[in-house]
């Protein structure tokens, strides 16, 4: 992916490409969900009443008549005329005078379940309220309902074999366990309604499998395959135990088909489904990943290549910014591991978040030679803020021109949020006060970044780390107390400004992030022993004798002294002959 040397114009507002779903769209999704539920629940009854279902036993997995003694296994034609007549009468009764009430009830359950899912998404991360994520979740669940109905109608196996885990594993991997829990409860209700009039045993079985899968699925798929063993066995055990518990509690005994027929037994197919469907869900994960708009691991690995032309452009034109970005990547990756966020995504986001600083690197202090004058000394605070803000717009425009995925562009939007360029804002207020003017008349809008607040744990972590990495360079002698104080002050300022409200990071996660960043910063500021030749050079330059070293220091530096003994007391240097030509 190549980038043009210069872009004509990056001024003006920048478009955030992943807006939130409108209230009208959310209502439409809930209503559409209710209609889909009505269709899949009532479809067998419509087929029977219209005479389209010739083999009545193909309508459901197996059926128990009212007397509790007649069992019709799935796929077996009904040969007994009396049983067939009773079965037809049962379905006719569902579609009779009470049929309208049943339809109204199903629609109400659909509206309630859809609204509950919307409320759950609204209480979780802000990214779950975006238009694409909303459409993806409801479309995935609606497609799952159609798949479940097709399995119950045409697959000649017990109903406990329906692929609930295959639908929930991708949701848990891409959107988190809490969203998968909510989807599991909704699919539990829908599955029970598909076996008329209502099958509580199937509902409990589906709920047990779904909750186990949501809990056991890792936030990010780890390497290797050993983690699959407890994952698959846990899913199978939860499914079987859920079925047994529901069957014994509701009916007081196991289903006779479980005892006399392995082929038609719901228990055996619950075990097989619990073992197989989680693996199918892992295979479907790339599909849902593209549907929901996330970035695949292979794409992230490609973008993390330091030979990428965009990263090379930053490193050559803005070396200080590139050093800042790499330090941020290390800090953010360790913080992401501590809270279970996507460490690879946040590393790549840290690499690219300041892409636009390479346009005018001299406007940023990290790119200025030590002791050189700043170009901002001759600019007004408003003009300086404009140049600083420019890098956010430029990063977004250049990233999209290069074809970067939107989740990477999100880090450019959010690493400053919609906060102020505080230094130049306070400078403008101070100048106004010195000129005898009211500081309140300073236009705050001229100092506000054109971004949005973070909406995911990864973007929230990078917002914190961006300030932490820059501020940590101002500590003269960093120790644990000073670092902790700095970290807490930065995080508290972000909290009070509302920048972390929508990123899904709670106080427990923030505490872990602070502790992890403190450990990482303290480790990066570690000290080293002073070598003997350094002491001698310092003594020679000051004209005084070297002070005696402590015994522990002498012991620690002994290996270095031994290595340099044969070369004299001076430093180890490689001196090239000026007349010597380089060897080929």
C-alpha cells in the first residue's frame, strides 16, 4: 500500500466512517426481528394447515401425543390413522380460534427479546451501537433462526443437535462474552418456541450450551490447539447436563427414546452437538469477522511489518514521532494483555496513529534537535493549535487514501478524543489576561481536536498511553511513587473530561492498566552500572581523581574490566583507517 507524497487538502471536518445507528434503524431492527421470529415459529403450522406437509412426522423432531404413550420419531411416516388424525387435530387446534392469540404472543415475545438485546448493546461498549455492528448482529441472529428452523424441518436428527454453539462462538470472539450471553438467552427462547407448543427441555439445553460457549470462548483466539480440549469438552458437558437437568425436573424421568434408541435419543445428539458445533463456530469466525467489520489477524500482521512504506515514511521524515509510536506500542500492548484486549490490534494502531505528523514534523517537539528553536515561538496560539490539530486530519485522510482498514483509522480519530490542545489554549488565555482582556473570550473551539472519544477498550488504552508515554519523558528521576502519581493524574483527567465514558473500560480495568503501565515504565527506566573507562574519562575531563567505587559496584563491573584488560584502560572503540577503502 503506497501513499502519495502530498495530498491537496486535509483541512475541514473529517468524516467518521462508522456512525451509530439511528433510533429509527434500531426500531426497524426490533420489528424485523419479531417478524422473523413469527415466520420461523409459525411456518410448520402453515404447512400443515395448507396441506403442504404430507408426512406429519417430518414437522418436528419427535412428537408425544396428549396421552403420553405414543411416540413418533423424526422422519418416520405416520401409518396409524388414529395417531395421524390426533396429530392433525393438535396442529389444527393451534391454528384455530386461539391461533390469533398465539401469533400476537409470538410477536410480543419477539419485540421484547429484540428490545432487550438493544438495551444490552446500549449498556455495553459504544461500538456495539454503531450502524454496521447493529445490522451485523441482528442479521446474524436472523440467519441463525432460519438455519435452526431448517435443521428442525429437514435434518433427520434430534432437536438437541441444532447448531447454537456455531452461531455464538463467532459472536463471543468478535464482540465479547457479554454479547454472546445475551444472544444465547434469546436463541434459547426462540428454539423452545420452534417445537410447538413450547419445548422447555430444548430451551434449557440450548441455554446451557450457549452460556458455556460464551464463557469458555477466549476474547482472542490463542495460538496452538491445546486450549480446544477444555473448550470443546466444557461445551459438551454443559449441553448434556443441561438436558438431563431439564428432563428430570420437568418430566421426572428420562425420555424413553433416550433409553431405547441411540439414533433418535436427544441425549446422545446433545453430546455430539456439544462436541462438534463449537469447532464449526471457529471455522465461521472469519465470516462474522468480515460481516462485523473487524480486521483479520493476517491483515494486522501484514500492517505490522516495519518495512511498510507508510511506516518507513514516518521513520525517515519524523524519527522522533516514530520513536514515540514504537514506545507507545510496547506500553499499549502490555496494558492490553492485562485486561484481555486485542494486543496486536492496539500495536498496529499505535504504529499508524500519528501518520500525519510526517507532513510537517518540525511542528512537533519530539522531532526537533535538542536546543533548537521551535517554530511555534513566532506563531499565535491559535495558529499553533491549528498546526497541531492538522496531524489528526492528515492521518485520517492519508490512511484512507492508502486503504487502511477502518478499525486502524479509528485510532487516528480517537487518540486525542475531542479534547483540547491544552498547552496552547492556556497560552492564549494567559496572553489575553496579560493584554487586559477577558480570558473567557478565547474561542475554545479553535483548540479542540476534530476527533471522537474512544469507543472500544483498545482505543481507550491508546488514548491513555499516548499521554502517559509523552509525560513520562518529563520525569527527571522516575521512581515507582512518581510514576504512579503521574499515571493516576492522567487517567483521572481523562475520566473527568468524559473521554473514557464509552470505551468499555471499568474501574477494575483502569486499575490493572495503571499497575501494568507503572511496571513497564519502571522497567524501561532501569539503571545500568558505570563502566571503569567512563569513570576515568569523567575524572580526566574534570581534572579530579575518580572516587572509589563500592564493593558491590566493583564486583558487578568485574566482567567488563576483565574483557577490557588486554586493551588498556580506555574505552573499547573500533577506529577505521581513513585511507582504508570499504571491503566488498
